[in-house]
């Protein structure tokens, strides 16, 4: 039995919550375009990671040999494995993997350099895990008090409260919603140009009205910043949906500016 870190997204999970899949190397041939995916076997255990949201959906076991789908309505041509849930968070909850990884007490073999963790996942469909890593992540999921029944087709995508006046119909429930709003309104927020958006900390490099480079970290809640283990010395702005970091240390308050999009949005929409 082997252990795997499978990289999909919440959309894929809502479409086929009992399968993992990969494109094919050649049309009509049951061979994965990403070689290691084809090494997965029935009986293996997987950590199901949703990129973008940076969350672990749950722990699963592979319960079939590799299958070939010629033309699935949602996934198209794919090779797939059927999976069964072994451990899942309560409905609507996930393990915030980025926060978990940057916990100083957590050390995973797959991510020896935490600042470059995203590069270990970039362009990968899956990564092999050591039993050490699998057991640690499984234990973290277990602390969320799990083991509900997962029904095929059950919707797991989180949706926030309705928004009006902007292209985003609902309030952000993760960092990607914050990034979307920042991309739309960065000029009104005082940053005419975005030089770079990246996976490593800080999340973005921007230019202010004077042409000076500033660094930005995106967070859903401002209080997530210390939970992720970030240092204030390398960040100029925290752009978040909601500012709830009420016990911010004075030394941090003097170095970092908090931009709450929830507070700023009414003025941005005028």
C-alpha cells in the first residue's frame, strides 16, 4: 500500500466526489498523461487536496483499478480511480492546509522548504507521501471530528452571503475571492500596477502611485496572517475580506497596513 497527495479542486470534488482523475497521454488509450498517477493502485490511501482553496477535503482509499472514461460530460476524456471516504471533516468544513503547513510544530517530508511549498505541487496531479506525512495529515483531519457519510453528487462548495454591485455574486469564503476583488479594484485601492502574483509569501508585488514596490499578502481574515506563520518585516499590506485581528501587536501595526475589502467595497462601488 502506498500513500498519495492528490491535487484536484473543489469543483472536481463536487462533480465526482467518489473519483480522482487525470488526462490521457493519447486519445483512446488508458494511460495517464501524468505518469505517477498511473502508479496508484487499488488499496492505496490518498489525501485529497483542493488547490486554489488550499484545503484538504479528506482522507480516502482507492477502491478500484484504473478505469477509462472516453467522454465524461464534466471531465471529458480521463483515466480515473474510484475512491471511498475514510475520514472527512463535517459538512462545509475543510482542513486549511496552508495554515496547517505553516504551523511551526508541523514538519512534512514533502515540503522541506515551507516557503517553496507550492513548487512541490505545481503542475502535479499527485505526489507520493511518506507514511509519516500521511499519518500527520490524517491526524489533523481527525481533529475536525469527522466520519460523515458522503453521498454521490453532494455539493461541498462553500458560498458566502450575497454581494450586490460587483461581479462577485457572493462574499469571499477563501483567499481566491479576495484575490479576485483585488484584481478588479487594485487601482482604486491605490496600486496602479500589479507586478507579480505568486504562491510564495508575500502573495503579490505591486506598485503604488509613486512607482514604489510594495508587497501584499492576501488573507480571508486578517487574523489568518499570524496563524500562517508570516513575518511582518517582509510584508507591507494585508489585503483581506474582513479585518478581525483585534490583538495585533503594536510593532506589527506600525509596519503593516490592513486593507479590508469588506469595509472598502461600498466606496469602491460608488
